């Protein structure tokens, strides 16, 4: 029951938050960028990513820099931007997790979408936390960063060593978390935290505080500084005290000065965030939201690069050092960039709708899309298509819906090995965990949470039919990642809610086969009062069989995929529920993240869930719902 309630809550949130897709009509977006403070190498580097995205997407960025990392300075800047009346979106690094909320709420209430980068407001959980109006929080896992830093101190110093933490100011989301992560590592590894000081973003204050602590606590043999300014001050104090060899130091943020301290042996570890990634993705996703994409990830962790004495002079790692000057944007992409798009099968309203998303995003970047359509959802058909695309030698990226989670691996591996980055949409290969699962070479898997979709569908049947009812599942073929999960989700809901699954049939993506199978099962099992079809073809066949048997209303039916035919079945009462995925979002975001990767940004999320819209008899004819119907033209 608890699981059912949880799924219902997720469904309610999804229904309230969905915004239909529409291709951009106006390229002239104006996006405001307000960093945390400047001049600061971290935010200067972030601005380089911001400006590159603006160049790639053809939008205007207005950057306004607070002179101090202080909400009393940044809030009036944002208020003035809101008052202009011409700002379409806001990308910003809020100065205080609590005090920045009102001014960002003001922007949101004025119709300006808000994305926070580096720092967050509330508890940072924009999905269901304290504050949910921002579209996304794009930044490092700062607790993890602090934990990494102080674990390295424990490795160097051993149990019982005394360490000191240089922080900024309580209330800053990121540095609070870094302090917490360091303290957690200290507790786990037996270090003693002698003191935590706050420098209010002043390197001079940090230097004075560090000097005083080192003098008063000669037993301190380790130190962690949570950001650039604290790192600069701590490094200078250690140098001045002549303790470069006696105190092990982990610094956060790879400014040129901090890298210098690493090179000369003053510090042993420098943790680099990826501010350029934050800026590029912040602008890219703001534009996506303005173009009508609603599957913006609520959280994108941007990772770290850890510099040490062994790797600091490797030329390949120089890109992770923060610059004190904003880099000039590279020329925008053009039609010489070829992105291949291979859907699961066509003609299919689902993939036709996805194709519109692909082409809308490609139009933003000015790139060329080469679309090749398998005539059947069959890896023996799609694999030769992908092989031929690889053999061309001019494909720069591949976005595809693989037909089989196992059999599609070799051909996509071939593309990857040929230097073609791969993103899978709708379906996945392996177990879909591209971070640390069976298969990790694809950049990202962008698609629905299909287990959840199946669970929603069969929970709705349980609500309508009650415990003990018999249901039937129409699926496609074992081995297809998405429909396997939908079947699993339905069976889990049936087990939780006391339904009996009489039979599962596989139609091999044929509506005719599905119709024949359904008719036979209904004739042989008159006790069946519920049915779930896992995709468009099964839904079409099941709906037709129910109509032909005159059982509309007598059998409660939940269908997956909002084709026009399935919506027709809902309108005439043949079915009670149609679950719409958002294929246009999958296609659009597949292009966005392909282009971010092409620019060298490494923080492409390994998984992007794209949500659902659930049609029922009450909302099927609403203006909002109409935008989620898959269309074949």
C-alpha cells in the first residue's frame, strides 16, 4: 500500500508539472547570468561555458556580476533584471540557500524560469524538497568533494591526526556541504577536527585565521580549505610559516594560484570542479525549457577532477584549471556537423514525434540530421543501418533507440570504437545503468521510467477492479528494455494490490497479432476484467479486440502510448487510461547532450528520466492534454 501511495504521489507531481512541447518560434531569447561573485576564476571559467552555449544556440546573455558573495549585493541585481521585462530565463549561483529564495521566487513569479548553478536554495532537492520552483540545480556533489578531500588527508596522516577547516560563511549551500563531507570523513577515518573558521570570502582573512590557528595548535598536521579564497589564504599562511612539508593540505578549486601551490609542494591535493560545464548546461537547459521541453533534470551533478603531484603537469588536464580570463567562444556549429538519428521503428507516431524533437534541437544548433528508419523493431534490421552510418566516416554523433538490450550492444560498441559518441533514447542496452552497470560507453540514456509506468498502469486497474481481479498483459518481445520494465512494473503492482495476472502474450510489434491474441485470451478467460498493453502496437490490437468482442466497459484497459487511435479508444470508452510518454523531449535532449559532449563538457547526465502524462476520461479533451498526443505527421 505504501508503494502504491508513493507512485500515486509521483504521478500527481508529474501531472501538475508537465508543460507541453512546442518547437521554438523565436530565436531571440535573452538569458540573464548572475554568478556568485566576480572577479573569481571559478565564475570567470563558468562564464566561458555560458558564452559558448550562447554562441552555439544563438541566444543573448546578459551577465551581471556581484562584487561580493553576498545576497544583499546579488538580490538587487536580480530584482533589476526582473524589472527590465525582457529577460526570458535566469541562470544564477545564489549566495545564500535561505535568503536568496525570495528574490528568485520573484523572478519565477514574473514568468522567468530559474536554473541555479554551483549553489542551490532550500535543500537543493528541487523535485520534492523545501523549494521546487527552480528548473534545475547544476553543480558538484559538494558533500562528496569534502569527503574526498579529507579522506586524502586521512590517507596521508593516519588515525588520530588533527586537522583544520577553512570555510566561507554558514548558509552557503556548497561550502556547508563541503564542510559536512570533510567532517564525515574525519569521523569515519579517526581524524580530529580542531577548529572551523569562516573567512567571508576574503583570502586575507583566511590567511590571518590560518596563521593564528597554526601558531596556537602546533599539532595540526592537516588542513582543508573549502573554496578558492580560503585556499589562497591558507596556502599563503602555510608558505609564510615554512610548514609546506609539515602540514598536508587539501584545497578546493583549481585556480592558477592553487595549482601553483600544488606544483611547489605547499599543498598535496587540489580538487577541481567543472564550472564551464555548469555554465554551458545551465544555458542549454534554459533554452530547452523556453522551447517547451519539460523533462529538464532537476539535478545534474558535474563531478570533479583531482589534481595531485603526479598529474598536475599532464597537458590533457590543463582544461580543468580555472582561468582568470573568460575564454573566447568557438564558432557555432553548422551543417557540416552530422548527427545520425536511428529510431526504434518507423512509421510509428511515437518515433515520428521524437523526430520532431530531434529536428527542433538540431535547428537550434544549425546542424545536419541524418535519419535512418528501421522498417521493423528488430535488431537484425537496425544493426545494418547503424553499421552503414559508421562506415560513412562522416557521422559526428549518434542518437538511437536500440531494439534489443543485449543484441544491440555490439553494433553500438562499434560506433563508439569508431569515435562516434552514442546516446540512447527511449530504450537502453545492458541494464541501462551507464554509470557503473553492465555497459558504460553510451553517454546517456534518456527515456521514461518504464517500471514506474507499468506500475502506474496496473495500479489504476487495481483501483478500478479491486483485489482478486484477473488481468492480462499484452507485451512485445522479451529483451526490449522498456517493455520488459513495463511488464515488470505491472506485475509488481499486481502483486502489491492483489491482482491475478492470467497471462502475458508477446505480439512482436504487430497490432494484428495482438488483436488475435487478445481475442483468444478473452474467449478462453471470461473472468478477465482488466488488461494492460505495453506499447502502441499492442494497444491498437488489444483495443480492436475488445471493441470487436463488445466488451468496451466490461474490461478495464490501461494502454501505453498516446497514439491518436489509443486516444480514440479512450474517448469512446473502450479503454479507461492511456499513458503518454514524452518522446519529443527524448529527441530534443538527445541532441542537446550530444552537442555538450562535442564541446568537451564531461558532465552529461548518464540518466535522464522524461516523465509521463496520464490521459483519462476527464482530461482527454483538454487543451493541455492535446499536446501530448503522438501524431503521425
